[in-house]
């Protein structure tokens, strides 16, 4: 990786690091006027959100990107989606809790994590990589994932929160 970027496998001890990245992403989104995606409150300040992050981490493999030793982004890869998404009819790897720390936007952190997710999917002998995201804000996040090689499949609603599932075949 370039620019001192390294991706390492995380563990339960990385919960504070992952929460800090997620909290930074909320601040960054809110600064862009995007409050519908992850709300306006920090993940770490909401006990239910902290428990959800802890549970998701325990269901899969958390990964941390560091740039020059500083946590810059995170994702957790699980063998299944979260509760609002239908299971695939084949083995899959699902990208969850993907976020970039606000200080590192524009450094390719998300792209590096998604490339790593594809490598991990291949390594596990699985060909389906899926992710879901916020479909609001003129579909900017959906377009980002399309630019990373994903194809939109299903849409879903959680209350009034509109989401999009995307998939990518890896070989």
C-alpha cells in the first residue's frame, strides 16, 4: 500500500478505535449537511449503537486501516448481512461498518478496504461480496460503490431510512 497505509486485522480490543472512526465519520457527514445517513449523535454516545458495533465485530472479522500508524478507517466482514437484509442464496462475504476517519477522506481508505474485502472474499473461496448503504443524498454513496465495481441489487427501508444493497462478483 502507498502513503504509509497498512491494513491489519482487528479484534475485540479495537472497539474504541472503531467507535472513534465511526464517530469521526458522523461529524464529517454532518459537516456536509448529511444527517439522515447516520444521524447527528456519535456512535460511542449511544449504548445501543455501541452494542450493535460490538455484536457485528463478534460476528465477523474487523479490519483497520492505519496511515503512518494512525487509524484511518475500518470495516467488518461477516458471512451474512445485518438484520434488515435478506440472506443470499449462496455463501457470501458482507461488508459492514465501513467508515473513514474524517482526517483521511480523499486518501483512498475506502477503496483500499473494499479491495481488501475482495481479496479476503477470494481467499475464503467465496465469489459473492455484498454491501449495503444509505441510498439518500442523491445516491452519492451508491455511485461511490458502483465506482468500486459493485452493482445495485435490492432496495430496502428501515422506517424512513432508504438503503441500497450492492454486490460484486470476485474470482
